[in-house]
C-alpha cells in the first residue's frame, strides 16, 4: 500500500507545539528548534533540565548544519530517551499468529496480505460502518513517539504514525450502554501458521474500557518512522495503548465492537491469573513468574527502572481513581 503522507509532511511542529501537550521535555524543544532551524532557541522557561548525556538536549541545537530530510525526526521521546532504530523495531516482534520467536516474526510475516483491508465497526453504536483502509487513512495522521513496554520486561521507543481511536469511535456514534471496546485480529490460518496452534483461542482479541478507548493517547497506528506499517508490526492497522503492557496493543485489526460486558481477551482466556484486563504497567506488582520493577530497553546495556503507567501517569492515572492497583490486573 502506498504511503499517503511522507514523514516530512506529518507536521511534527504542530504535534509537538500544540497537539502533544505531554511532549514538553528538553529533547522535544531541541528537536523542535532543529526543525524550525532556530539556533540557540531554548525559549521555554519551564523546560526541565536536560538529563543524560545526549547532546541533542543541550540547548544548542542544529547550529548551521545543512538539514537532511531526516532532521524532522526527533531523536528522543519526551523523557529524553532515544528512539529505537527502524531495524530494531521491525526485527524483534511479538506476533504469535506467526511464531513465538521474536527474531523470526519479520521473515515469517513477509508477504502477508495487507491490502485490500476492511475494518468492521459495530455493536452498541448508532452508525455501524465498515471502513476501508483508504478511508481510515483520510483521518489526519499524526506522529506519536511512545514507549512500548512488553510484559516480558523489554521495551522500546517507537515513533508511530496514526490517529486517535476516539476519532473512529465518534464516526460510529456509540450508544450510552456501550461500556467497553472489543478488538479482533484477522483470522487467516492459511497465512498465519500460529493460528493453527491449539494453545490459544484464535483470533487474538483485546479490549479497553470506554474511557480508555476515548483517551487521547490511545492510537490506531498505521505506520512508524513515517512509513506504512510492515506486516510484523501489525499492518495495516493496530492499536497502541502506551500506558499498558504491550499485549493490549493488538495487531492487524479487522473488527471493533462496542459492548456492555468486559471482553475476554486471548490472554485472559489463556492465563487469567497472569494477564488481566487492565494490564496497566505497574513496577510495584510482579507478574506471578517475574518482577516488573525493571526492564531491558532494547539497544541499551543493563536494566532501567520501569515507570508507573509506563511514564504516562500524569495523563492516565486519574482513570483508575479508587481502583486497587496493587493487584496485577
Ligand atoms: N494480533 C496480535 N497482536 C499482538 C501480539 C500478538 O501476538 N498478536 N503481541 C502483543 C505483544 S505481547 C506485544 S509486546 C506487542 C509487540 O508489538 P511489536 O512487535 O510491534 O513491538 O504486540 C502485541 N499485539
Ligand atoms: Mo508483550
């Protein structure tokens, strides 16, 4: 499928300067200054001090270097952590429909048919509708740099392209009794050998509560690094919920239903005591078989502390006021 918007036209300035209010770190300012070509521009008195040794955060951006097209790509997330490379992001994947060996997903998913593609959106809505991929690509595509934290305790920083799920849900007009959103991956065992495995209840299913689904951070991703998603990353359309463990971010979605009961995900069906519905990243609560306190950032040596809600607590913690977060789910 042809990418409709080159990465250089995803208007990162707008995203960082207004849309992404949480994108306020020094790295963002340096990146923005580089984009705008404003030498020595460190205008915000509220900019937090740069942490770490990345010189991109030093407040002396860009100088007068000639600007390569790639210069529109910020180099860090809002915490100052460097992006993982395209190669790393697309060669270390969880996608059990193909294989449980992360290093082999890319090769096994190569050639998976991602076009034509349709997504059926229905259930408790006033305007059920089946969207072709080309219609979904007409939603304004934004770049969002998010941390992805797998429950297996590895993580990456990924520059996604996509649109907020909220925009899609607004199109179908949810009814007032819709309480949850249920997502379903394509079922195509002839192309996805893992789906012939009896160990899991295919197709892959995931769910969100309505308020989680409507949250601005909740993204329907169509690309990364300014290119269309590759099959191993969940092409042509996958969910990204950055404050939850990675398994919530379901790939190759063909069906979205608004429902009134909590959906049973593939992982809840497989091991309800290990993988709950909420699955918010929480370093204080171990998985029954391993700690979640630290993580291995792909591309780094050693381990780093895992942040509550994967570093998005300011944006999402209020969604869980009154809930007991000391349980894994
Ligand atoms: N359909 C489907 N979606 C899936 C998975 C899967 O096996 N099948 N794995 C999940 C897990 S465990 C993680 S960590 C992320 C990994 O996304 P990535 O391979 O793009 O990094 O995808 C999630 N979405
Ligand atoms: Mo994962």
